[in-house]
C-alpha cells in the first residue's frame, strides 16, 4: 500500500514494488487535477513494462482529494502495442473528504483500456519516455539524453544511489558525453566518448544482440569491446564500476579496467592501463601509466617526456623496499603501491583525513597535476598534489619561458630580443627554413624531463651543439659540463630555474635572420615572392626620389593617357598587367616638385603591394600642385609633415588610408 499526500492541483504518486512480483509494477505518475476530473499523464515508462493508473469517476471531486491509495490484485500480463505490457487488474481506491470512490466496473476498465491504446498509438514518444533503472539494465534498452531528460540524462543508478550512468552536458550545452558520475559531488568518474560528444538525440543502445554502443547518427562513436561475446546485463555497481556481464554472469568488460583521466578508491591501476588528461590550451595531453616497475607521468609529446615517478617521489612512505610497482590503488587517505603479487610496497599519503572508508578520486588534469578529491565531502580537493613543484610540470609557462617560484614566467635571455620570445620555427625537417642557428638561453637552467631520461650522448659543448645543428628535429639542447651529458629535444615545454639542483647550459634553435617565421605556409613565403617587376620599380623609385625631378614628358604622357610610353621599349611586359601603370603612378607621386606631396617609402611599398588604392598623381604645374595639396589637406585626418625631404612626407597622402609600417 502506497500513499501520496494531497497537493492542491497536482498530485504526485510514488508507487512501490509489490511483494509478489519480480520487477516494479508502478513507476512515478503525474496526476493533473481539474475542476471536473483527473487526467493522468505518464511521466516515465520502462521499455518492457507500462505502468498506469485508472481514471477517476466524476463522483470524485478533484479538488477535494486527500490521498490516493494504490492496492494490487495480480492478474496476467497482456502484450500491448509498441512492445509494452499492461497489468490488467489493479484496484484503485480513492479516499475523499466527501465520498469514497468505488472501483471501476468492467465497462469502465474497457473504456480506460481503449483510452490507453489511443494514447499509445497517437503519442508513442510519451510511452517511450524513460524511467531511471536501478542497478541493472537488459538487452532491448535504447535511448538518448532527451529520453531521460527528467533525470538529467542519467538512466542507470547504483543500488546505494551514489553513482549513475548516463548523458551529461559538456561546456557546450548542446553536446553530451556518456559518463559515470558521483551524484553527491557530480564529479565525473569515467567517460565513454571524451573526444566525440553527441547531441541530445543520439542514442545509447543495448541491443537484443547483446552489443553495447553509443551512436552519433549512423556512426558508432563508442562500443564496449567484449571479445565478440554477448552481453546479458549491464550493472552500475555501488563502487562506481560499470560492469557488462555475460550469460554466466562473468565480467566481459568493466569501466575500472578502462579508466579515462580518473581513478577511484579501490580501483586497481595496473600495467597496461593509462590515464590520459583532457588536452591543454596548447593541445598537450598528460599521461599516467605503470611501466617497467614504476608509475610515471609523461608529457604527451610525439616523443613522450616524463616529469614525475613513484621511484623519484620524495614524499613516498616505504613499507617494503626493492620491489617493482605493478599495482596502484587508492585506499583511505593514501595511494598504495604493490608488486605483482599484491605485496604492499609503499604509499603516498595525500590527506590528513583519518576516515579509512572515505571515497576519494585522483584526477589527472589538463594542467599536468594529479589532484585528489574527497567525494564524501562534496568533492573537496586536497592541498596535496602531484607533482609538488608547479614548475616541474611540462607547461606551467609557454614553450621556452623560464618558470620560477609561484609560477612566475620570464623570457630567457637569449630570446629577449626576438618577437614575443619566439624562435620562429617549429620544425626544420620540412625544409621550410633555409638557415638556423643555436642561441644560448642562459645558464642556471634545467628542464622538467632531464632527471628521467638518459642523455642523447656524452661529449663536449661544441660536439653537443654540432649534433643538434645536424639533426633537423632538434629544437633545443641542454648540456652539463660536469658530466658531459648532452640532451636533445624535438619538442620543448617550459624551462626552470635550477635552484639548488644541477644546472645546464641551454641552447635553442632559431632562424638565423632573427625573423618570426612560421610553418603555416602563408605569410612567410609571400613576403619572399614579390614580382620581379615590383622589385625593379622600387629600385627605380629610390633613384628617382634622389634626383627630385622628372621630365615634363612623363606628365604629358600621363595627361594623354599614354603612361606606357614612358617605359623603356626594351622591357618585356604584359600589356594587361595593371601593376605597371600602378608603379608609374606611384613614381609620379614620388617626384612631385612640392616635396610635401611625396609619400614615404613605407607607403610606396604598400601601394605597390596593392594594400591601398593609388589616386591619380597631380600634374607638375603650380596650379595642379596647389589644388591637390588643398585636397589632401581637407580630407586628411592623420599625419603631419616631417619637413622637406625626398619621399618621406606623410601629410598629403593620408587620404589613401594606408596601414602603418609593416
């Protein structure tokens, strides 16, 4: 017997599972009250069982309902449209302040069944609305985020109600990930499709064939690899582990064996598994894995660069030394490390909390830190992180910048004269850079990965530099005089001040011309490819400007529209090339008798490159010069004359609206 208290216009009924059934007979129903009757709207329905309630007779005034009592008589299941099942003979008893409503007669039942049939046929989507399953779902399960929108997209919940599996929104609220979340803190424990978010209409499918997948339209963006075996059930366990079971209840797949960027208490992290962070703003990922008897953090460059390991962590408490780390597991307030036989070797204590039963997670963030969160305290973070020194991460600053205490970032001395502290190159192996050189980044520096990698070679400084220069993939080197160790790197992150530790001499490969070239295939090459005719014209203009005069013949040809008559007949030029006429007009501007009308060389180049229009030059007559001078003065809003000088006055050409110096 289940009761729901009276609300003035809306009555919410929560029905429990009858004692003599194997699955719930009733789900949550929303009852909307009107002045004449009650209409019942199905709030949620499972895919195998339609749960419903009889309509009330007119003798029961809706506004006077005190309580609704549901009792059960058990009949047979009846197959219904849309793969739904109806329980045929429940009994409804409604207690009212004014009267007691009797159970429907058989004709009332028939009329009600007809209404339900019509509802199913006309609004199949309503009947398909999903309820939140507890612990287990079975084949034939399908739906999108919209199906379980009343449950924030979460469709499978653990028995203890701590964890749920379903759709959660990303930063883009129109895109969704299929996640396991801790409900108390809403921390994400696991994700199926981090790199491929889906829309609210894309489906999670647990097919009758036993295959489990997430589809984006017709494409599969994630599928559980069960080795071809049929899944008979999916369980959301109280530990936060999502388990896919076979026909014999054997585990075919589990989320604990396929972590994303998070580990949770009592989850074993073993050799062969990886944690991978979300990408940073520079598209760098960070990786945690157990390999060769150690657990190590890497920067996910093309050649991974380690920056932390258990064996080199000074905060480790040793229980039994000498063993290889093969298993790591969060237990209470510590991260414990075991060998292959599960012999306890050491632990890393990350919290002062003494609650041995607390549930913690370790999250590898896109900042390179591993951070610990207490789920029992709403996901509050511990102050202890891995690594302990913020500057020992791959990218606390931009590439080549030097990180010192409190994440202070400075450009190294060797790059301070270069634009934005940049080398101008990413790789020289593609042949896009003609000449490079090595510049000193300064002394007293170190690099996050030097303590974890063997040297590239043992040599002297000149040998180390020569090896880097001859290796097109080498972008930076570190050399230690005391040991002769030479380290070469094809990718580079942030540098560090060496403090009290070993220091290295650092050299960075840069473009020899000091430019800020790039590999984008655009601006660099275009700057080198001026048409030959333009180069010739610029040289000619310089000579013309030095002479400060031009034969009247040139102005006469301009007035007659015969500019090409000015050209040397020996030149081979395309008659349709407008750049020729443009160059002549620029030249005529540059030899004006009134030096205030002459443009600067910066503007000359810009006009020749087509970055601004070129107005028709004035004639050389005093009247023409005065008219054009007045014209430019009247419309100019920028520039002042720097005095009479050849080809460098800006005041009277500002109407061309040229950009600033290049």
